């Protein structure tokens, strides 16, 4: 009987501290793989989580496994399977792109000649084929980002950790970077964990989402589940001013918010859209749009963080 493949990531009761500051707290997580977006407010612990997976930050308590390998006991086995694109300007400006990528390949254990050949391939793939002999110090921000992606890919990793890969890019450069991120799993079979504060990036390239805040896991699961329609909630637009319908709906025990010239309405338990229709008819207000409310990722993220702040001991798995 064939052995079952271990999960991509397994974290159990993980805690990371910087002195008195607890950066990750009682983190329990199992991920099977895919294209995963890592979201959280500034200081939530996103970069700490990535560095913990690499063994660059020591966890005080718990176990961390990547592809079944314990990070604390088997750090080299773990890093051999991960490509890491750190946040910030982490290139070596005096090196050419080819020297930079081939050096990274040699650090992965490739012989010199093979490392250079592999560097040529990944630089071409990342759109730097014609610039590979230029020094990185002369590169634009977008080109440096591509060089950083190339060094993360050069070891043919099974897992790619990307920390703010589109930070500082113009719209065109951002789109091109995201197209690469989308293509990598299809081309190489690698899993991607993308940490970013740019929520549309996650919507474009990820099928799963992790949300953390104050070092705690708030949500882990499918992106579609996070942004799915909320039962009993509707978006409503009317002819004329929305306030004409707001007060009658509130009298009918609905929770109503004015958003972008329309209304977001949550009906009482046991009711549905027919209540809104009846109230509008009785109030003499003409409806122009009535549909189940579908949350954007931004709204879902903000609501998840807000709910956690209101119930500090709660976390979602």
C-alpha cells in the first residue's frame, strides 16, 4: 500500500516570542497545499510565521513540520524544499542578476556549472533574460523583485514563500508579477504561500486563505468560503434616497447600513428577501436592485479581525 503524503504544513500549539512580546500564540494549523494567501494587519505575525517555517526564528513551544519534516530537528531537510522571497530590498547590488541567481543555486547544493545553467533558465522565465549580465544595483524596483523571485525559484522548491512580492510595483509590474505567481504552480507543481497586505492580489491568485492577527489564527480555509454570500443579508438599491427605505426596514427589525449609495440589509432570523419587498411596497419605495449580499475579501477580512477583537479568546480553524 502506498504511503500517504504528509501535509504541506503542520503546526501544533506553536508559540514564538521576541522577549516579552508574543508574536505567535497557540497556533494550530494543518494545510494540504495549494495557492495560499496569508493575511493580517501590520504586526500580526505574518513575516514571523514565514521565518518560523524556515527555522530562521526559533519557536518557544509546539511543533512545526513542513512536508513531514520537523523544523527544529531537520532544518536542512526543510529548507531544501523551500524557496523564500523575503520582504524588502534583499539583493546584492554589486552582483549581476546571473551571479546572484547562480550563487543562490549553489547554496541549494547545485554544482557550479549546473547552477549557472539553472540561473539562466529562471532569469529568462522571470523576464530578466536580457538583463542577466547587469548589476542588480542598476535595476528598477520591479526588476529587483523579479531577481528576488528568480533566486527563490532556482532551487526548484516544492514550497514557495513570498513575502510582499508586489510591494512597490506599479500596476503593470504588479499584474506581471501575479501572472508569474499564478503560473508557477501550473508549471512546477510547487505550492505557494503568499503574504501580502494587498487583498486584491490574494483574490487574483489564491484559492485558500489564512488570516492572523496578534499572532493568533483567525481563519484557515477556502477563499470562496470566506467571501461567500451571508445568509439573511442582502444588498438593496432604491429609486431616490436610500433613507426612504432605511427607517421602515429598521422598524421591521432589520439591521441596515448605507453603503455606496445603497443599503446592506440583514433581515431577522426566519425572514428572507420577501420581508424587504413587503416593507418597500408598504413604504411606497421602488426597488431597483435586490440580491443576496456577497462579501468582498476586504470586507470579510475586516469583519474577521473585528470579530476577533470583540471576542479575544476566539479563533477559527
